[in-house]
C-alpha cells in the first residue's frame, strides 16, 4: 500500500515496542506534520520535494503505529490557512493529493485485506471538484473497514469544524428535530467531523513549534501534547517512542482530569434536564408537583424524550453526510460512463 | 517474556520519575542562586543610578531602604518588557498542579503587569481559583503593594468577573485586566453560545446558514473584547491544556515551566524570552 509502508521493525525496535506496550498505550494519535519546507531548505531542494518526503514519512509512521498497535491516526495534511500560500505551492500540494488518492483507489484490495478505513475531514467544498470526487470514492470504498482508521484533515481548521458543528445543530432546530436546550457538549461532539472517532490520546507536533495552529482544539482538551523539535521528514521510530513515553508519564494525571470533566458533564446534563422538566410542567399549567417521586418521573420522561430527539437528529445528520459523498460518487460514475 | 518486558518498563519509568525529580530540584537551586547573584549585581548598578552618585563613602554603607529596592525592580521589569522583540498582549497562566500557592500566582500576575502585559488570565482545571476568586484578588493586590511599592496605583488592576459585565473594581487608569477562568469557560462557553444561536434560529431571527467563524467568535467574546491569549505559561508536569479556552488558543504559544511554587522572576522572564523568539507563519 502506498499510504502504509511495507516492512517490519528491526530487533531492537521490536524489543523497545514490547517494553513500551507493557504500559498504557495511546489508542488514537494525532500528528501535526510540520517542517517539510524547512527540511527542503536544509537540503537545498525544492519545496515540493519536502512535501513528497513528508508524505513518505507519513507512510512510514503509519507502519510504526500499526506495529505499536495504535489503531487510529489523525493527521493535519492541509489547513484552510494554507490556501494563502503561493499559488504554485498550493497547486503542487493539490497535485500530490490527486496522485495519492488516485493511487489509493488502485489499492482497494490491499486496503480491504488490512481493514483500513480512510476518512477525510474538512470543508471539502473548498477543494477542486476532481479531488472531492477522488476523496468521496476513497471514503465510500473503505467505509466499512474497521481494523484501523486514518483520518486526514484536508481543507480543515478547528474553528471551521466547531462552527460547522454549531451550524448542524442549528439546522436540526430549523428542521424541528431538536430544541435549542438539547444542544450540549455531547451533541456538539457528534456534530464535529470527528464524530466517529474517540478524542486523541496523544498529539504530536514536529519542527519545534509549540502551538496547536487551529487543529482539533475541541478534541485535544485532555490529550497529552508532545512538541518535538525534529522536522517531520526526519521523524524516526525513536521520536515516536519518546512521545509515547511522555504519554505514559502523563497518563494517570490526564485520566483523572478527564474523569473529573466527564463527571461534571453528567451532573450539568442532569441539572439542565431538571430545569427543563420543571419549566415544561410550569408551561403545561401543572406547576411544580410536591411529590418528589412525581418530579423524578417528570425528569426521567423529559430525559427520555430529549434523548429520542437527539437520536433522530443524529440519524438525519448521518444521512445528510452520507448523501454528500454518494452524490459526489454518482457524479464521478456518470462522468466515467459518459 | 511479558513479565520481563513489564519489569523493564517499570524500571524505565522509575528512572524517568527520578530524573524528573532531580532535574526539578537542581533547577530550583540553580535558578535561586543565579537570581540572587543577578539581584545583587543589579542593585549595585541601579541603586546609585536611581539616587545619584554621592561623594561621601559612608553613605554607600547605609542599608538601601525597601522603597528603593522596589523602585529598582520596577525599573528593571519595565525595561525588561521593552527589551523583548515582542510581548504578549494577553497571557494565560495555566496552573496544572494539585495545590496552588496564591502568593506565587499573585507574584506572577504582578510581574506580568510590571513588564507591560495588558491582559492576564489565571486558570486551573478544578475551578479552585474561580471558587476562591476574592482570596486570589486580595493576594494580587497585596503583592502589588509588596513588589511595586508606592507606585502601585499606576499599575491598577481591573478584575473581570464572568457573572456580570461590570468590572469588580473601578480604577482611574486601567493598566492591566486580570481574569479568573475555569473549565466552564471552555467547552461549556461554546455550548452556551451554540444554544444562543439556536434560539435565534428557532425565533427565525437567523438561519443556520448565516453562521460563520466570525459570528461564532463574537458570540463567544461577548462585550468584554478580551483578545485571544498570545501565550500560555503552563506550570506543572502535566503535558496538556486541561480544557483551557479551546476556541481561543488556536494560535497560542504554549510554554511549559516545571512549577509555580517558589517561581522566580528570572524563570518567568526566560519563558517570555522564549515566546519573543517564536515565529508565526499563520499558514503561509
């Protein structure tokens, strides 16, 4: 497979991997693959070469992740902000994407054999139509694979993603599927592009920069952040092991913080349900029942109704998302037949 | 075989923990020693400069009054701020440690003000500062007096309380705004803004397609107009933002320091120097 390098670890790498696996391992790792252009400058080659090497390094890193049993990887391939770059660089990156997605479609058997599910996250309407169609084909072809997951953030920024999630919730209100008070952290989680993935356990950024640059801001609130100074095309297995060690050192503290947040979230939802149930009773003229048992039943009834509304909304949302890809795919099949 | 790997893993982690403890111990000792030397050197140079050279040698043997020491520090800190290539407009102090020390945090806030940073946010992921808001404010005012002396009125502080839009203390000339944050300001703030927008849509005052990044940004910012943090100084060994303002930190530099306990000005300033050296390409 062109996206996942063939090969096995050396003996020493295997031993180190086995030692690391004795401790808690991240299930989902996110990468900000920074440093391609600085690498190209360092080697006195064209920028495009730097990006190509960057893709090769991605393929190698995905191989290491599989060897380490890290089943889900999200990568920041192209930001909406990157459209500001020089036209020839943007065109070069689009051409690279075209080549790599086309190649992916030729390797469908291999992808099926290894159970690789490819997802592309971002505002795909900003991309050239032919690339949108290639992406749609790749996503639909691998939709049901479930051994490992690769999420490619392309034409993506986190603020656009969060804004889009709020827009989807507002669409749900417009359609009469949900009420404004049904909007919660859980609902917004499900409206993000990453709704099918758990939050990343570990975020790695290369090239020495120490910022998130609008990547997975919502999803990485309790992730282990590791900033490494190595340039992305120079990334090594040992750099990855170092990052995983950092994750292991932080694991207990982060789990504790995450649990605290989850607990607070549950309590907040319960409180919100209580308020809404009480308001509803007020509106229906029944007033606040004195019997705590009746109050409890009213809250439970409200919670069940709310969950029902949210479930219908999320089903409709999933259908809307699937339609986007199937429509694009129909377009490609039609133009292929013509 | 699995038992062997586990044993090696445990030894490795024990060594790493030991290394972290030793490094932290050394760092504190070396910083404190360097800072004492630096202060003596500065006092020797700046005190005569501030008060003029005097010809009577025995005057120099007099103890420098406290007010003079505070003046030196103030002058030094102000010039430190000016000497940096860039200074953050808004700094976030993320305390990722179990037990916060109010005096040390107050020192940090006062140093931020003294070097010329306009907005300071203080955050912890358990909401401790939010619950003890007044205690923190009192400590900041006390340290302001302690460290900046008579001119503390010039460095007036506006405390922003999130429950109302009115500042807690009205001051004549506002030099710095201090905000106390908790996880409620993070994702929960975004949820509240989302609910507000959905209410407008329900009332047919807006359509879902009207929303864009700028509109959501203004809904989140409200009327206070505090800019996004340029820098987050994270204190503690936990490598995470722990829920600190996820929307606002898209371009924020995150610099980690081992601890806020007994933090020295030198250590704080070295983090600012690190920030001044960062280059932002903004996608280009």
